[in-house]
C-alpha cells in the first residue's frame, strides 16, 4: 500500500502523521451492504442523523479550523469560516430536502400521474485541497439525505484533516453509509469505475475533470457533476466606486493565496479610470503580505506546495507586451518559518493581443497574479471577458442597475455579481460553472437535485381503491 507524509506549507519543519492509502474495494463492499436499507430509511430519520452530525461539527469547529490552517496553510480566519460553513450547510440541505424530495402531481393527463424522486445509489465525492471539507461535505450531505451511501476521496494534500472529519462524522451514521478513502488519482478512478457507483461529484482542475469525463464517457449508468476551474474577471466601469472595487479585487486575488476556483485573476477596467484604479489597488495589496497562517492577522498564507511556487516564480519573468504594476516575489519564508510563501503581482497588458495569446490568460493559475486590461466601452469589456473558455464567476462594479443587468445578460458565466468580490459565493445560493468551468451542476444550494433519479408513476383512473 502507498503511504505519504504531508508537510505544513506554512512551516515545512512540521510533519503530519503518515497516511496510508485506503481500500476502495472494501469500502464498496461496506456501502453495498447497507445501501438498500439506507435508501429505505424515512427522510425524517435521515434528518435526525444529519442533525447529530451538525451538532458534532459545530462543537469541534475550532479543532477543525486549526487542522485546516496547519495542513493546507489556510489563514486561520478563513479556516474558521470553512469550519463554520459545515454545520450551516446541513441546515440548508435539510431545508432543500423538505422542499425537493417530494413527489409532483400533474394535471391534464387521461390518468392520474405524478413524479417522485428516488435514490440513485452509491455516490463518490472527490474533493480538492483548497476547501477539503466544505466542498466534499457540501456534496455528501445531499447524497445522504437522498438515500445514497457516500464515499469521499479527499485530496491527499489534506489527508489528515479529512481523517479528522471521518472520525467525527462516520460513527454517527450506520456502518458503511459515509466513508473516507484516502489515496491519489488511481484510488479515485477505482472508486468511480465500480459498477455499483451511480453518482460522482468532482471538484478540481480542468485537466483532471476532462480525464475523468473521458474515463466514464461510455458508462451511462453514472451521473457526473463537475466543478472545475475559473479565469474570473472583475469589470470596473467608469462609474464604479473605485475604493470598493480595489478592496474587492485585492480580497478576491489574495484569499487562500489565490487558490480558489472563483479567485479574481483578471481585471477589465475602463480606460477612463484605469490609472486611478491601479493606484488604489496597489495600495490595498500592501496589506496582503505573506504571514504564518496561524496568526490571527494573517491575510495571505502560503501556496500549497513547492511545485505551485515554482510555477508562479517562472511567470514573474518579464512578459512581452505587459508591464508589472506590482512585481510579485517568492520569499519562501514568513515570520521566521520556511514555507511556500509568495507576494501578489499585477500585470498590465499594454499590448492586448499579446495578453490574450499568453499562457497567463489562457490557463487557470491558482496563485495571486492579476492580469489587467483596459476597455473602451461595455461591448469591449464583454469581448475581453469572454476571451477565455472558462465561465465561473464575474463581478461588475457600476452604480447603474441597468448597466449591470445588461452585462449579466451578455457575459458567459454561471455566477454574476454586482459590486462584490468574485469569491463571494455563499452556500445559500446555487454555484456552478459554464463551459470549461464545469457542467453547470451547482456545488452550492440545491445540489440535491442531482442526487436523485425521477420515477414517473401513472395509475389507470378508477382502477385502484
């Protein structure tokens, strides 16, 4: 069996306990043994189970936050927000279940008929490193209420945090209903290919999502929900509140060190306010200095591993057609600790064509590098926004509702915000990407709709009493 040891990205002297690869086959045997019984469990009883999970997660929120902070380098304030989102997600899922897991009657048919949701069967949830609990938990809870036994394959970079979650949650459910299986890509594929699996939820990179789609393309028994990457843009109009825009872009760029699918990676700015906006943004970034993530004041933690740092370092070289407004760096230490620390960077493309053809523009980066383009009217801004094939989040800074609505009508993105950071994606709303950002199945509210299959029932009129 494979094993590995994670180092804390914010303090490379800290080693976590060794993690051993799990056993997909035995996990499947356990899930299959209890699937039919769990599917038949009344919703009211399933809700009681989830309420116990909610209370346990709430009681252990600080322990969870500290684990997130240390293992993936997430600033402690962000880690606490993720920990707090776990019990809140259960409340939202219960509310959705009471509304969506009911039958629908139809009128106008010759015979009475209705549609009813039915359990799909065993689900596999493959989680990312950046939200190693919130995102797989957010898919697992709807699957459980739908009657689907669920196996989580967490990111190996957050294995110990996932193990903590398993120790807290799995014993509160019947054996086999919720399991965590550690491993890498091979483990995930083994789970996904199992003939008993009916649903798969994947959050990760475009490349991995494409590979998984190809692997499963011929298996029509499986439903695949994909949440992939983003090249999320802020559009700053000539009537924008520039202070608000600068604050929001700095936050969207630097939260989780830019390692979010909805991070701000592009700014499309009216040429009339470009200089003023860049000056304000550069000033705001002065407060985002790398710091040890366990410090309460930390606003910019480390990247997850050295490979990410080296990719960032390579892109900080001079770019033909571009000018660095803020030059990024890779200090590799903060507060006396060695880690994968970087500082944010802003690149202004003075040659638009060069920018649009660049690697920086065409790929999701996952570090705090912002590319900036000047636009000369709203149509130009839309063309610049849609110059990538990603379509996750976009934010428009304007004082005009009509202008915002016009942008929302024309931008190719699944989540459009007015005067908010691109990272402002609450669990109380659906969240799903278009085009290369996913297949539109929300990772937020109402994911429950993708955890069931629908059965239509019709009864000959006056034939049954």
